[in-house]
């Protein structure tokens, strides 16, 4: 995961997985800040779909990846929903959501390049 997820400094599985309910702890650097994040797999259909909820002190994010076989390989469709807590949520609103979407797009682009190599 550290090879394709930008800003991921550390990833520590807390449970065996990947499996429904499996948790992990991550340290993420983004926008000049460092966040400790705990995530949980909330949906898992092997080869088809994965959703994980990531929670930090300032935000909760739901990341969903849907896989679709296509003649050239596999299409990955990803969505991200971010809910900011506290003052940061009121001040940053849509700006943070747009930044999260750009980061997700960059991460998926990095993953595609790694897989192509």
C-alpha cells in the first residue's frame, strides 16, 4: 500500500485480513500535517468490491473500490466520502472534499503505473 498511496508513512494490520471487519492503523502525511488513522473493512466481495471506513480525530472517510473485468484487464472505480469533524469541518467544507478526491485520483494513477510496470 505504501507504494501507491501517497503520504502513507506506516501501515499496521490489527487483524488478519483482508476480511470483513479487519482493522488497521495508518500514519498519513497530507497537507503538511500528520494524521493517525484507524480503518476497518466494512464491505468485501473478493474480486468485485471493497469498502473501508477510515477515522481520525478530524475526519471520517468512506473509500469504496469497485472492480470490473474489461477486455484490457480490470477497471477500478473508486469513490470517497469525507465527513470533517469540529471546526475544521465547518471551515474547510468542500475544499477538503475536493482535495481528497484529487488525492484518490493521484493514488489510483500511481497504482495503474505500478501494475503496468
